[in-house]
C-alpha cells in the first residue's frame, strides 16, 4: 500500500520539469506562466519578465542564459 500523501504529490506535481516564461517579479517572487497555469517561485537572482525558465518539481528555477545554473526556490 502506498502512502496517500505521496500519491497526491504525484498527481499534483508533474514528473518532468516545466518550461515557462517569467510574467512578473515582485519582492523576490517570480510568477511564471506555464502550460499548467501560473507558478510562483522564490528567486534570489535578478530575472526579467519575458525570460524563459525551466521549473523543476521542487520549484527550482533553471535559466538557459546562466549556463545551467540552478536557483533554489
């Protein structure tokens, strides 16, 4: 028998990273538009609206411009 919380997490969170575009950045929170809707991630590096990013399951943001650097959310 599986853990119900783990099953729910698999349903809600996608198994692969999501691609999106930064819509706005306010007070260290980036709002990213994805196919699944708007996702909010905390950022500690400067991002501009319009930047293309990849969001992993634990809401880390990866930018192609940074050479694969990972920003924890």
